[in-house]
C-alpha cells in the first residue's frame, strides 16, 4: 500500500510563516489578466491556497527551482532569481485524489524565470514579492488549474 500524498506542501501555516506582512504578487508576465496585486499575508494565503488556485483538489503541482542567482543582497533586502519548472497535472474526476497513483488526465508544464524579494521581519527573512516570467507553457495552464467542479470545456 502506498502512503497518502503529504499535505505539508499546501499547509497554510507554513506558507504564512514564510511571508512578510505584505506581499506583492506580479503574475502579469504569466497571466496578464491576473496582473500585479498587493496582499496582506493572511489574505494571500487564503486566496492562493484556496479553491481557485493551489487549493484545487484535482490539481497536482510540482515546482522545481534551479540554482539561485542573488541579484542583490543588503542587510535588509535580498533579490534572488532562478529558473523554474512548474508542472501542473489535473487528476481525473472520480479518482481518489489523495492516492499518490491517482491518474492525471490533463497536464501543463511551464518554464519560467522566477524573482523573489526577501525582507527582514523581526530578524527573519520573509518573502515580500513574487514575480515569475514565463518562457513557455505546454498544455493549457488555465484549463488544467480551473476550480474543482468545472468541466474541461
């Protein structure tokens, strides 16, 4: 028997602990309609791990980061960039989504260049800005990531 898929990768408390009180998310170079938004950290966690983004139960994701390039480092701010492979799979409806061998029916993989800015908050480094820039996608990224219950139309 295979173990269940770990849930720590969508653990809201772990994500929240990594964030500055305010976070800027700029997806304008991936999905222009999403644009650039400023969030309170708690709002960011609820939205991005919620049912319209990474909280989609049918969605399986894996983000692999390349070697970091530290663009700038000061006592209060770090700007780091790396290449990223973001793999998105949509589990087949009716399958046990908690099972690690659940079948994937749709895929979309993206290659991007990721920039994150970290700032010190109470002596700890926290993410304050996320800005990916897509190089290319295979498949239909928005279709694969659609909310649960929406058809594949």
